[in-house]
C-alpha cells in the first residue's frame, strides 16, 4: 500500500510537471508569435499585456509553476520574437508589410512609422506597451535599416521590462487577498476576454481586406 501510494505521488508529480511545461510553452509561444509572425495583428489581446498578467496570476495560485522560470522565459520569448520581426523587415522590406492586412492594418503601420521616426531607439522599448506598435515596430525598424546593435539593446530592454515585468506584476497582484482567492478565475477571465476581443479584431480586419479586394 505504501509502495502504491508512493507511485501515485510520483505520477502526480510527473503530471503536474508536464502541465507546467505545457503552460510555459503556450505562454512563450504566443508571446514569440505575437511579433515574429504578426500573430498580434489578429489577436492583439491574447499576445499582449492581459496574457502576461493572467499568466502571473496563475503562477501565483499554482504550486507547480515557477515565477522565475515563467518571467525569464517570457522575456526571452519577447526578445526573440522582435528579433525575427526585425530580420523579416530588413530582408523583405516594406513590401512585406504591405501584403499584411487591409486599410485598418495599413493605418496602424502608418502610425507606427511615424512613432518610430519620432522616438527612434526608445520607440522599440515603448512600443512593447502599445498593442498596435508592438506588432510592427520591429519590422519597421528593419525596413528603416536601424543599426542592428542599437536594435538589439533596445529590444533587450523592452523585452525584459514588458515580458518579465508584466508577468511579475500579475504574480504580485495575487498577493492581494481578493485577487489571490480568485486567481484562476481572474486569469481565466483575462484570457477569455483576450480571445473574444482578439477574434472580433481578426473578423474586422478580414472584412476590411475583403472589401479592399472587392474594390
């Protein structure tokens, strides 16, 4: 009986560990894809602040998740996603951006270009906290032939401040009694709202592209 109980305990630990790995990979994958493959264009909320905040809440409520692993990994995923976006912009140029989206997307690109021209190095850092700019600034910095090492440093600062910082904000927000007791519910509500609003944004962009094609 004791041997069986020990095996059950070990199996539970393995399953809990596997669940934690899946959770890490899901969060990191969404953060990376948000800018690396422009996923944030279609589902800006689920790849943005709400995802990081919710993941921090869930980590605080779970005994199998490490906030250090989650926060550092999220910062790394954000950094790598922007690096890929920058390389795509540098290699394929403005034509690559012109092929993504309709009028709404092109308007966001125009705003991002103005934002980048105005703030330069800081645009890459600040854009992390702005949904529309977060998606396009890396590619536009590549199109604008921003010095690679300048982009590297600004991307590193922005990725850590946003990716790791927002995750930690969610984690420590769970220390508030009312939030802690409902961390899973609050985190799930954030993610659900992200999916709903992201789907609506995707549908709106798709309608715009269809109307442009018909015109």
